[in-house]
């Protein structure tokens, strides 16, 4: 007599899509999540990545029906926290907030990172896009981008720019600006964006490139002046400030972003559950209003595969920037 076999038996027998070794991982994904999720921020509290994480954590938790706990694991430019998640169990309960620093620029210029941004993670989707902004101390004698370029060319080597460190987004972006416009702004690297901002406000350095979100208060109170933004269109909070596209500098018009990723080999149903939850979060009008209020952009709906592709493309872009413009790190 022939007995019918169920789907699980068929898979274990080897005729299905999954082998016996993978079945526990798929079974574990059923009913996900059934306990709290840890969202690792690989930077200190208060920065743009941390702000994005805390903005999304509660909203994501409500959609998933579980608490999402933000945990800051700062150090080594984001490498420590990112590496920790890369080594975490691939079960969907330890996630990381990805950023340009940890998953694009760092991998593009630092060959000895303790993780591989393209193979050690399972990307989920974007949390937000963040406009970048070219900032000067408001006490300097220029009012807009054109005056800035004119002054910098008339006084080569007189002004310097601050960055959050060698090989940072700010460093590469400002060197690209130097190369495109023939400027001679001197690089002053700091150990993080916070100290760089402090010295910019104090007038010890003159210019910086940073995200808009963490600099809005100082722009609003008149201590810093925004000259240009890297964004798809002008930012509602800075309607008079042109984009780099408008200034005929499209290579500089890249937004930064934060995103969500799990360790590689996380079961696909878990990734898809997280992706669907993020789509729900980002479609909520209240989320859109909250993102706009902090100067962030609600991102287009990138699938996990599209997000992986964007990470790879941007890594290559910055590798090309360093090589083409002979930037010394």
C-alpha cells in the first residue's frame, strides 16, 4: 500500500526546495517575532543614525507586535557594533541600523574592516534618506554658494574644512568638491562629527559637510549657514538653499541614508516580514510628518534585493571617487 506523505516529509526526503538542515531555520521563522528585538546602533546616542533608529523603533515594534529595543554599540567609526551584528545569531532578533559610514564609505576605503558589508548582512530596506548640507560658520563673509566659491578661489589655502575623520563621507565629499571646482580647502579630520561641529561653531574651522538632521537647530538659530543641500529637491525646511543638482554638481547630490539589516543567512521569511512591517511604518502619514519635522526624507520602497544593489553601487562609486580624484586617506 502507498501512503501519502506530507510536505515536511517530502522536504526532508530531499525532493523539495529545502534540506533537512534548513528546516529548523524555516520553522523558527513561523510566528516571528515572538520576543523582543534588539536594534543595534553602531554609534553613540544623539547622532543622526541614533535619531533615525529611535524614530523607527517604536513604530516598527507596534507593527510587529513586539518591543524593539535600541542598543548603542559605538566605536571604531561604527565598525564595532556592525561587526557584532554580523556575528549574531541569524534569527531576526538582532538587527543593525546601516549607514553610509558603516556600509558604504568605510567598506570602500578601509580594507581591514572586521566585516564585509556586502556578504555579512541581509539588507531589509531603508529607514530614511538624509539630506546632506554644506555648512559654514555664520560669521564668515559669504552669504551663498556662489560667494563661497568666489572667496575660496580668491584665498587659496586660507579656509579649512572639518570632517568626522579620514575616509568619512564628509572627507570624500569635500575632496570631490575641491576637485570639481578647483578649490584649495584644507582637511582637518576629527574623531567624530560632534567635535568637528563644536570647532565649526567656535570658528576654529570654517566649513563642513554633514547631514541636515543633526544640524537643523544651529541653522535655525543662525550660528551656521547652509549653502547647498544634497537632496532630490529643495528641502522644505530650507526653501532658499539650492540642491547640488541645481548648482550643476550632480555627483555631490547624493543623500545619506539609514537602513535596516540582519545577519546574513537570516531566513527569508523573517526578512520579508521585516520588510512588510517597514513598508507599513513608512506609509503611515504620522511617520511621514515625523520624518519631515526632523529633516529626513521618507524613502522610496526599496526591496531587500534593491537595497543590497544600492549598497554595492555606492561602494563602487566611492572607490571610483578616491581613485579618480587621487584622494589620499
